[in-house]
C-alpha cells in the first residue's frame, strides 16, 4: 500500500515540476529541446541527487523510465498549449503566471519531499532522523535548484518565501511521525503541512531575515 502511495507522490511531483521547468524554459524563450531538458531536469534532478546520496545506483529515474517519459510528455503538452495560445494572441492575465507557478511548485515540493523522506528511511537498512530529513529536503528542492541554475536565475530556495524551510518542516514531521504512525499517514500529514506553510508564507509575505543593500 505504501509503495503505491509513494508512486502517486512521485507522479504528482514529476508532473508538477515538469510543468514548472517547462514554463521557466518558455519564459526564457528556449526552443522545444531546451523546454524538454529543463522540464526533465526539474522533475528528476532531486530524485537523482537523493538516490546518489543513499547509494541507490543507478538512480531510480534510469531504472524506471516512466518518470522521464511522464516529464517529457508533460513538457510537450505545456509547450503545445502555450504555443497555440500565443498564436491565437491570448496572453495570461497579470499575475496569473506567478499564481500558477506557485501552486505547481508547492505541489511538487510537497510530493517529492514526503516521498524522498520515506525513501531515505530504507537507505542502509536504517531510519535515522537526520538522513530521512536530509533525503526529503534534497528530493524536494534539488530539481528546482538545477532548473534555476540552468535558467540563469538565483535559486528559489535562497529568495522565495519559506521554500526550503517548508520542505524541512515537512520532512522532519514525516521522519518523526513515521516512528509512531503508519508511513502513509505520516506522508499525508507532511504533505498537507508543507502546503499550509507555503500558503501562509505567501499570504502573510513571510521571509527569512536578509541584509539588503
């Protein structure tokens, strides 16, 4: 049962981050090849980093092509839809892109973080809190960091409202709760927590302290 639920989280995260990567590439006016590469990197980058971290070699993405195929299919659908809208002269309303990207990024972050945390539990036959939490955060934010670097943007985890912190809170919650309740229930709670934190941070404009010039 937990395997099927983890697969669901993987699919949600893959589709969400593939859309995020594709939209970022389109905004940078990349061609369709660039759109596919950025979408694939965003959707699978965090999982690849996690698998290397926990010694799962080759990474799951290369052993189960369905994730790469899903990411590429999603990227091309996004490209075609936005290409048709552009040809017809339809433009997104002000702020619509940011809202869409926020929800897509939030869903992908939540799904990949909780899935990565439980994946870390199986590494080396242990369930160490630090390893599980670190694996979860890496899975959640890794692809987005790669996307931003390839798109020549400052990574979102350094500037966006409570992005990595939301992933950390969710990962730690899942890791702790998995000792006491069913892993599926722990994942659901962590998933919801990340979404709630991100929504509250956006609504109240929470940010970590910074030094401005």
